[in-house]
C-alpha cells in the first residue's frame, strides 16, 4: 500500500503473508494512526470484526480534536518574539503541501502566517484563505 502525508509518500509492505481479504478503508481515506485499513490472511481464515475497534479509535481522535479546539490559545512573550523574528526575517514555517498550494495560487505565505499567529502553515490554512478571498471578491 502507499501512504501519502504532507511531507512524504512511501510504500508500506504488508506485515504478514496471504491475500487481501477485506478493504476496511477505501482508497484516498484519511484515517488516524492505528486504524485498521485492511485484513490480510488465508482464504480459510475467519475475518475478525474490527469495526468496534476502529469506531473507538475514531471517537478518541474526535474527542482529542474537540478538546484541542476548545482549549484557549495563550501566546507567551517567547512565542511572540519568535513570531516577530519570523516576520522580520521573512521566513514562514509551512508544510510542503501548503507551500505548493500557495505557490500555485499566488498566496503570500507571510501574510497568511500573520493571520494565523505565525504557527505552522498547513494546506488547510491555504485552502481556507483562498475560500475567504473568493467570498470577498
């Protein structure tokens, strides 16, 4: 199977031998680490029910995302000075996918980074920025 992230694409060999008996997560799915995406085995092997395990993992992930989103953002003086240094030097931290998308749509990453507090610019930030600009036009 091939795994694609913001930073790397790589092939992951099967940890076991046999045939692919079931595909749990279809192609282009976005799933958390640990999610069971397929079942490999012998034709005579019974297939385990992994849906409860996957549902529990997704629920834990959803709760973690909600807790993170609900947590108040506090910027320390050190973080502020880092943001100012980034702005002064013109260097923006961004994922490769975000840089590519920004380049394709001629988005100024410095301006975008300032709008999100000089954190790591990710692809979804660029997409949101483009949607907002399209809405204002």
